[in-house]
């Protein structure tokens, strides 16, 4: 199991009700985000097809991970593509940042690896941008 104890700990030495309330709110927000990430990471690992592998460079940080995709059919068959995902502290209110590390030609991927999909934008013109859920169930 991935350990997130250091991320979940608050600063116990804070004084003053306003400062303590702010620390409590921050700790609670981070805690909910981390709980959601633990749940979603377990689901991700359990449901990945055999052509995909997820790698956590630091197993204690669920906010940054890499995905390797090796398609076994289609135009990109035989390729090996690496993506990097960074999950912001405000997740799931804002979308994760996903970027291709492998150069690839695709109309929705820029030369620098950014993915151009309205689903990964916080706000989009077509109204189909990121839609958050309300925490772990």
C-alpha cells in the first residue's frame, strides 16, 4: 500500500484560531484529495489493459505518475508511448495535466506533447470540459 502519512500530517505547532482553522482546512482538503487518489489509483491499476503499464517514480507521491502504452493493433501498433500525469492539489475540482513524453504525430497532440482535448481543460468553449465529482464514495 502506498504511504501518504507525510502529506496527511498538519502543522501541530500553529497558534491562533485563524491560523489553526486555515491549517485544518488545508489538511482536510489535501486529505480528501489523497484519499480520492488512493481509491482511483487502485481502480486504475486493477482495470488497465495489458497494453498499458503505470509507473510511480516515487510510490509515496500519487500526484505524479507515468503511463506507458504499447498498442497491439491499429496505426500505432508496435509503438511504445509514454505519458506523464500530474494531479494538482485542487483535484478533482480541476483536471489533471497529461503530457506525452514520446514524440507522436496526432492532430490532438502538439509538438511539445500537450494533449488538446476539451475534457482535460478546466473550461472549454463547447461546454464539455472537466466535470468534477464530489469525492470518494
